C-alpha cells in the first residue's frame, strides 16, 4: 500500500519536474532509505540514552541533580523521595535537538549540493541536461530538492521525537513554527549559494577528479563556520530571544536605523524572512542564468548595483549612533569594510582575455555602438571599471548620507576617504585588466598577477621608507592610494590643502592608469580585427592563385 502511494507520488512528480523525479528515484532507494532511517534512529537512541543517564538515581539519599524536585530553590539537592521534573528533562532534550538540527541538516545538504553540481560540471553531463526540454529553473529546482533528499528524510524521522519533547517541555508552538520556517528558508538559501559557487567552476580550464570532493568539503566548512552561526545569532538576537528556549530569556536591544527589531514579532519575522528571501531570489536567478548559459556573468552588472545598495543598507543599519565607539563606526568600520569589498571586487571582476578581445573587436567594427561610458556601466562583456566606479559611488553615497544624519561635521573626511577608495578601486581594476589582456598563456597570466602584486606593494614600500617624515609627506601617500592615513589623527589632525593635494595627485595617477589602459585596449581591439581580417582573406587569396595556376 505504502509502496503504491510512493510510486504514484513519484510519477506525478515526474510529470511536473522530471529532474526532481530522477534525483529522488536515484537517491531514495530501498538501501538508502534503510540507511537513513536506521542512522537517524540510532542517533536519536544515543541522544535519549545520554539524557536518561543524566536522570537522578531514585534510590539515592543525597543526590544533586537538576532534573529532580529540589529541597530549596537555591540548591540542587533532591528532595526525598526523589521526584523527577519530566517537563524540564523533555525541554532540555528539545533544546539539544534544536541546536543539533541546523548543523545536522544544513552542513551535509550544502555539501551534497556543491559536490553534485561540481561533479556534473567535471563530467560534462551538465551540458547534456541543458539539451533536455526542461527549463533551467526546473533543472535547478529539481537538483535542489532531490540531491539533499536523504538528509531531509533523516531530519523528518527526528520530527516526532522533537515535537513530542517540545510539547512535553512546554515550548510554545509559535517558537516551533518560527524556528522551522526560518531554518527551512535559510537552508534553501545556503543550498542555492552552494550550487552557484559550484557552477562558477564550469569556466575553469581543467578540473581534477578531486575537485568535487574539495568543493563539498569547502561548502560544508563555510556552512559550519559561517552560515549556521550567522543565522543562529541573527535568529537569537531578533526572533527567539523573548521565548527563552534556546537561551535564557533576555531583552534584545538590536536596532536597525533606530527601529527596534524585537518590538513587534510579526514585523521582525517579515524583516528576517524578507532579507533571506531577497538574497535567495537573487542567488536563484543567478544560478538559473548560469545553468542556461555557462558564460552568463554572475553577478550581472545591473544586479551588482542592487547588491551593493542592499548590503550597504543592511550593514549600516546596525551601526551604533552614539557612545564611545560611535567614531569607530563613523570612519573606521565603513572604510575597512568598503575597502575590502572594493578590493575583492576589483580583483575578482576581471573579464577573461577572449571575452575582452571580442568586446574590443565589436567596439572597433560596430558603427552604431552605444557610448563607451554606457557600455562600461551596463555592457556584460566590457571591463568592469565603469561598473566598479558606479558601485563605489553608490557605497560612498550611502555612507555620506548616513554620516550626514549622524555628524554633519564629519562629512568632509568621509567624502575624501570615499573618493580615495573609489579612485584606488578604479586604478587597480584597470591595471589588472590590462595585465590580463597582455597574458596570452596561463603561465603568462600568473606572471602578470605577480607583476600586479609587486605594483600593489610599491606604495607600501614608499610609506615604510618615508615613515619618519609622515607628518610632511602624507599627501604623497594619499596620492598613491594609501587612504588609511586619514584615520591617523596624529598624522592628519585636520583636513586642509594637504588632503586636496593628495586627492588631486591620486586623481592624476588614476586618470593616467585609466587612460593608458583604454589606449592599450583600443590598440588590442584594432590588432585583433586586423589579425582576423588577415586570416579570412588568406584562404580567398590562395583560392584565386590556384585558379590562376590551373588556368
């Protein structure tokens, strides 16, 4: 009976999503079902035995235990005859399961998804799936539902014990619903992120057989050290502190742009689920685009602007608006976060050499091409220098707006720091893109990366060499992109002509690098067109000469 119902359900699922049907049928075999259910039952049994061993001895006389009725509220000495507080015991069991669940489900499911997608990329079977009549969205959803299905089944087998323990322990149903829905959404977001990271490996030149294992281990490590702790902390601070289940009840004073996140439970849940859903939707769209086209940019330039604004608003909203640490969050934290983000974006968002050559050839040949600035800002095959400049402007603009609301007198310093960060990111991205364009082979690309790192270290060497004269030469440091000098009050007590000179110098350096890069790009585009034109005309010339010889 159960087998017939299971088969009928799978057949209906196959009509709706064939990929999910294949994944479920291939993974939920009889052997796997016995292994998953048996393993989950064994782990639950071990946990129950451990908690049973913590119960007091009913025949004892002087027993100290937390699960018995005490003689007095201040002591753990059990009252004789010993009476066990079963509600507390069940509550602690449910709390233990609540802490174990996210790690036991999220970490292996993320590893399964990352390993499976990497294996599909490595074997080339992902291209076979692309040829199927299924839509890319259905392929992605089928993978996300089917690949970690054994883990979800194992989690479902623990649900009866968890619900029974929670109800016997007096845990509110509202907490159970909030906890389950939040973690279900969070695990879905993490699985989608793992799929996207694995799909990004498709453009690598060569993948080793151990790549899928490495991807699975890496994704599991990120989920263990970053994903699960971050969601747990956010949930405790915003959603679950008032329940007093996972921790003793405490009043969270967490605010976002002055609004207390814990004041209204409904709005708090909408806020958390809204951010999770927004990031999950963005990741899902990016992964769907990458399945449809392995060369699709992730993120797109248009999507990067929304991502920059969303992340900046999310982080800025938690900054304190008063107190002794206010100055640190006014200058230091936004500078280091923005600087790290812009540097990583400038280094990671580099077009491949062939993609850039195709765009340069298009710019050279096309007569109705759009303006260069628009192509740099929105064109997906153009260099990221224009997009990076606009993203930096969005970040600095939000930082300026926040500083204006907090301390208007800090506006000048924030503006100078933001301009310096923007110029540094533009110059670094243009320089690295030019070096990558010159690299024709993988070995040359590694050599150009080393040259770029050496160029990046030159300003630091200048700082070390002129450190004794720091109060005099700091405008030179600023001109070389060393924005952090503005955070040293003993070196730069106040903004003045030195800061203006430093920004002007940095503008000249950035303009020189950008102008030189554009000139190199244009020449490369012209030479690429000439090379292809010569290749196309060569067969025609040889054919005409052969006809003349025959004649």
